[in-house]
C-alpha cells in the first residue's frame, strides 16, 4: 500500500477519534449532574445513626425573607451572593455576585488550590468590604468585594481540610483546619501571599470567630470550644489558649455571633443548635426560636441583626454529598418561615451578608 494512502487513513482515523471524544464529552457535560465537591474531612460524613436526620425541608417559596446572603456553591466551585427577598432563585438574575479566582485577578499562584467552599464571611477593613473564605482544596484568602481583587491568599494544603477563616482587625487571617487539627493566625498583613503564622492544636477544628469586646479569638473543634489570646505584633503573631469548654454534644460544626447579644455565640454540633453564654461559661437551648431552629446536623446558623430572622443550612436528603444542600431555610418571628432553592447548588454553609463581628 502506498505511503500516502496509509498516512491519509491514519489521519482520518485520528480525526474520527478526536471528533468522537469531543461529542461524547459534550453529551456527558449536558446530561451529567454537577460534579461532587472535594472530599470532606472525616468529621463530616454522617454516622449511620444520623442519616435519618438528613433534611427534607417542606417548600415555603412564598415565605418572607429579607436580606442578602452569601455562600459557597461547591457544585459550580464559586462564591455567590443572593437576595433572600426574591422568592425564586431561577435564572441569572437571582445571583447578585459570583466569584472564583483567576490569574487575571492576581491568583495565579493559588488558583489550583480552589475547590469547594467550606466557609465564607464578610468583613470591613480600612473602609473596604472583604469576603474571607476557606476551601477544602487548600485555598484560603481575603477577597475585596465586589472587585474580587486579592488582599491575601495562600494554599494551606489539601490534606489540611480547611473549614473556616476570619479576618482580624489588624489585617491578619485566622484559619481552622479539621484534618490538620489546628488553628492558625497568618500574618496576612505582611503581604498578599505571606505564609508566616502562629498555630495551636485543636482536634477537628471547624470554626474561628473574632470577639472585639473581649479581644479574643474563639475556635470550635470536634469536642471543644476554646478562646485564644492573640499576642505579638501583626507581622509576628502568637497564640495562647485562655479558655477551654467541652461541647454539650459531639462534632462541633459552626461558630457564629448572636447579633443583638454580645455575650452569646451560636454553636452547632451533630446533635443540636446551642447558644454559648460567655459570662456564665455555659451552653443553652433556651433562646428565641429554639423550638424551630434546634435541629440536628446543622452546618451553619446565624440571625439577621435587623430582622431577627434565622438562616440555617443542613444536609439535604438526595444532595450529592452527605454535607450539602441546595435549600436555605429561614425562620423568623411571628411564625415566619421561608425556603429558597438554588437549583443544582451544593451549599455547605451560607450566611447573612453582614460584615459586623457581633
């Protein structure tokens, strides 16, 4: 057979294989569900006995809710801001802001560590608004809102299992790692990629929250709530544990301020939603809306400081992972209840878009 004929047939077969592969990929992309989120730390897959507690929230799309919320959509690997007052979150108009790191925005060195968002908070610093996020794949950063520009970001490692981040008043960033069993304060004030940090051990670290009135950093672990004194100068911080309190039930998940009461914190575990009284050093389920809010396996909880309405996220039966949901639930005064659904989304945590520490 002539060499030209062999070459033509070889090229033809190669082209057919490329075209077939492209068509298959396109069909798969159209019909496939959103990709599952990055693997979660061992503290997140549900124990068998808790699987019946997976949420089956009844739909209340016409229920009233007011305020912006922010969360990490693990399915689309992005951060989103949504308007709770809109009863339908179908279509592009529902999303007020979305973001993911790109090289053009100055994240070339850390974009590979971007994955499913574990936590997101909103903070004000030097007159500007920032979104602080921790990602399961290792990305942790403070992002200017709404420009998306980088204040600070590093890759803390996929194996760390990052679960929470907090922007401190001096520009440093506190981080909690569930797999790494640590709480760190990065000297982010030193530069946009500064890696110097102070560290303490905390098994299953899931949450960090700055307390401006007591000048303490609270941190939530698998079995304990601790308070940390942040010492040293901004460019060289140090940490010291000054309080340790055992949780009322196992597997701590979320730590948040109780807006309107500086002496209380929201705490969630596998088995309930509590408030921690800082003055008494005690956990309680005696709080407003407790009968409606105190549920199992709640991943995030928080009250709106202006309306009093409580927002929570909890794993939903049928979602892609044992820790995600596409439905945000709102509980308010006067028996007000609402749900908002972002189709195909996979939220672990969502919060009110509120920059206040407390």
